[in-house]
């Protein structure tokens, strides 16, 4: 007998609303239990993130499994902003697919790796788990203000390195095209990292990938909520809205500026990051009568 259609679907950024940006783990226990409860009610849940498969496996799926993921559910992971994707089941992560067409050239990856090791290893590390994009991230033992100052220098150095290799790169308002006039890559700083990625990757692409996966297993809910802490996370809701769904976006770091959108924007009072994420998930567990 088919599972009943859930009235709700969720597209969740991970850093911020689910994992603490300080500990880089799911530090609020109710997030684990509420995700399991919602998954058990057949709510489609996709983690749409710039993080790697390894991070989602170790910091999200492992604790979810340890707490008892249901045998039947609709859960999906889209990593590296749409470059990597996989199903999630009670047994863990399923087959991982990597879109190699959007990856940086190997020479650029190695040059950036050496740049971090030679000049910035005291404040940041090169994320060796990424498969298509390059990310450098603040060390957990580094002062945040010191990291941000170092990151500004790193971003400039990375821009020089990449353009020096002949790559087309966008960084803020600056654009340098390659020999063919193309600009296939961008430098995208966040509060704890810098991502260097294909310009085709972003949260709307991740949302599209997740919806396509869920559609394979049956009808989709008409009501969706996206949750994130960055302005780019609004792109998940943009995609849902353009596709005709009833959508609201939950901004767990509104101090960065709430964007003007044709759909509702939700903030959780004075709560931010994973405290706001926990509040949001708990609200829907109650609203759906699942306690």
C-alpha cells in the first residue's frame, strides 16, 4: 500500500540551520529527533548544501541513523551546490553521482591546495573531501576575526592564481574571462569558508535536483519550506515558487539582510542558526500532530 502523501516538503541548508557553524556538528538534539519524526511521516527532506558527501555522511546521516531512521522515507542529499547527489536510506548514503563536467581543472586544485598550505594553514584548511569544487574553511581553533582577515587575503590571492592560469573567474564585481571569452568559475566567500566553484552551481540547481528525485517516488506536496542562513539559500525558494509551489523561506541569519521576494520570509524571533532551525522543525512536528 503506498505511503500517504505528506502535506509538507523540506529543502534544508546544513551549515547554520541544522549543523552549528561553531561546532560543525548537529549540536541541538531535538534537530535529530524532529528530522526522524518528520521523515517517518513521509515528509520529503532534502539537504541542499555546499558541503561534501563525507561531511553529510559523518555529521548528519551517521547521527540520524544512530537515533533510528525509519525504514521507509523520502530523504535526499545534494552536495557541493548541485555537483554531487545521492539518496539517503535507513542503511545510510546510497549511490553517489558526481558531475565531473563542473569540476575545476586539476592544476588549479593543486595550486590552491599549495597556496593554503604555504601561506594560510594557521587559520584555514583545504577541504580534501570535495569532489567537484574547491573549499577552504576556517579552522575551529582559529579566532573568527583573524580568520576573516586572512580569508580576505586568500580570496585575492586565489583570484590572482586562477586568472594567472588562464581561467575565467568572477569574484564580486570583478570578472576576468578566459581565452574564449567565458567565465566558468566564481569565488564565493561565506562566514566560515571560501568556495571556488562552477558558476552553474547554486542552491536553485540543488532544489531542482531534489524535486526531480522525489518525483520519481510519487506525487509531491504542494507546500514547501526552504531553510538557510545565506542569501544564496533563497534560491531554493525561488525555484519552488517559479515551479508553482506554495513556498515560504526560513532565514536563520536575517541580520545579513532579508531579501525582497514574492513569497513569505519567516524568521524565528531572535533565534539564529541551529537554534532557529530547531524551533522551525519543532513547529512542524507539532503542526502535523506528530508528537
